[in-house]
C-alpha cells in the first residue's frame, strides 16, 4: 500500500441540509478524480455513498459514509454526512476534532429539567468529539443555567473549564443583540480571553463549525433563524436546535423548509439521538424509562378505573331490571 505523507492528506466533510446535493457532489468528485467510471444517481440508487437498502429505498443518506480519491497526488478523504434531522448525529460525528461550537442557552429556569435532559446526548457527543464551546444567552438567567449544565457534565467528563468552554454571558437587545453578535462575535469576549483555548482560531462566526440553540420558546428560536438569514449566514454554518416538546410544532416548519440542519425535540428526540449515535454514557435513557413507566401506569389506572366504573354501573342497574321483571 502506498504511504501517504500527512501534507498530502485532506479530509473533507460534506455537512448541510437534507436534499441539497451532498451525495451528488461526492459522486461528482469521485468521477472527476477517476475513482469511478460513471456518475451514479440518487434517484437510481447507484451512488457510492448511499448503498444500504434503506438509503436506496428512501433516496436519502441514513449513515455517514467515508470515501476517498486522489487528486494531483493528494489523497482526499470524503465524509458524506446525513442531512436529515433524524440522522444529524452522524453529521456531528463528522465534525473536525476539537471544533469550535457556539451554544445558546435560551430557556427559562422552570424548563431546566426537560431541556437539560433533551440536550444531554448532543452535549455529551460534542464533549466526546473534543469540541471547544462558546456559550451565550438572550435570557438573563441563561449564563447561570449554562454553568449549572457544565457542573452536571463534569460528573462524567474530566475537564478544565478554561480549556473546554467560555461563557460570554447575556446578549441584551433581543433580535438586535443576536444580529450584532453574529456579525462580530469576538467583540463580545473580554480582551484577555480572546486567545483562550475555546476561542482559538475564532475571528468571525464562520469559524464555528456548528451552532446549537437550546430553547423552550418558539419566538426565541425564530429570532436565531431569522437573524442568521439577515446576516447572510444561512447555509454557511449548520444550525441545530434542541427544543421542548411544546415548542416543537412551531419549530418543525423551520426544519422542513431547510432553515435548520437538525432538531431534537424533548425527551423522545433526545432518546432517539442517544440510540442513534451509541454514546458511552446514557443520559436520556433513565428519564425515558421513567417517563414510559409513568405512561404505562396511567394507562393501567385508566383501564382499571374504566372497568370498575363499568362493573359498578352494571351492578347498580341489575336491581332495577329485576324490579321491572317482578
């Protein structure tokens, strides 16, 4: 096997919305480099990347696929990541090691339990990928909630806070504050922290590999989507949201219209994500098991109550029928 020097290696991850042509682009690269003799088609089910039966039937990428080719003596490793919300965990797995990730803690303290459980699998996944995190919030309590979340993460991951994340605090001004931050994120960092490990290589928003918004409010989620578009950043950086179950119906259209690259909805979405990426630690699983048991007990109580009511109605009606017969 030919030995490849590190300087002659390039890793390319194709990460974007579902249906925008990532698999077709990978197919064109392989064909242009002479790795294949003909260009496959997603519609025909003949692409190199989408070879599983489910992928051919659905005409979408379900799993991350690694391909390679040579171009001018340089080896290109091409990673085709799924673009649909159900499979975006594979896209997170394709992020560069120690990538810079922006996380907005935009939920109310009353919803802390649900949002921490919903966001747990994704945040653990980012930690296992070595992501360097930047925290912001449009809610006054958001910075404190971020620190509380990190305290819980510390129980699983051994890390020095200064090496793994920086908390830039509260963004005042609502939509205007978000817009200003998107245009110049580094100006919100204290001067003595701009060379810290979490901000290494970050000069503008495009230097972040991923943006994650944790919110229980559809209006807050809408602000981030709209301000990303207003700042001409839509499509440049993957935008993912972790939302409460009550906010999901209002945020789903943003994903369906490809303004969001991923959507985790409540505890059910967190459990699906956790099972999809097979993390070493389970955070949503215990909550989901307790929730499922609670639902089962409620259904059983309703069934028993209904049966008891039916028996009581029959017993109270029986003497009346006997008297009529007499």
